[in-house]
C-alpha cells in the first residue's frame, strides 16, 4: 500500500514494474546499496570535509565579489566613456543624451556600437555662434529692450516737454 498520493499515482501508472519506488522518500540519489537512506551523504567531490574552513570560504567569496564589482564598474565606465566621448557625439547635447539613453536601455551594445548608431540616426545640433557674436547679440537685445521706440519720420515730438517747461516757467 502506498503512503502518499504521489506513490499511489506512480504505482497506478507504473504498476509493479518498479516496486522499490513505493515510498516517497526513496530516490536514486538518496539510496545506499541496501535500498535504504544513507546515514551519511557524501558530497559530489567525495570527501565530506574538503579541508577549507568556513572563514576561509567567506573570505574567498568576499574577495571574489569585490573583484567582480570592480571589474564590472570599470567595464561600465569604459563603455559609457566610449559612447559619450566618440567623435560626432562628444559636445552635442542632443546626441549625448540619445547615446546615454541607448546605452542604459541596451546593455548588450558596446560603447562604439552605441556611438555609431547615434551618429547615424540622430541629427547633429546646429553649430553655435562664436562667443563674440553671441555677446554682441545679447547686448543688442538688451539695449533694444531699454531704449524707447523712435518715431518713423525721424523727427521727435517735443510738445509734451515744451508744455512742461512752459508750465514750470509760469510759476517762477
């Protein structure tokens, strides 16, 4: 008689072909030569005590983790530097933003591939004016805001000023 539902289903399907698997705790990996659970299980390497202490194991794991972190950070930095510093991308804010976005969203692409894709598919920004021309434009714009509007006929209207002067002179 089966002790579990799994064993009952197995015996119904397999019949009496394999009578040794009626018990749920029996498996090919856990049986010793007599068909019973082994009192001591031997690891795959063969020696239950491989000779390394838990402290040595933990130190080795920590060192490997730190080494992997350092290598991964260097690889990521080199990839982003290659993508953002490539000719045609460097200095162009639109292309740099597109390269950064693509590099973050496509971790499988190399930095050179990201840069090549961006240069080919993102339009370059218009070249900036020289600093002197830009300064002159700013000064002209600022002066235009502060200056009063001139009349189109070239003559200025002084009637308001003349009336104010005449009114002041009357008081004297």
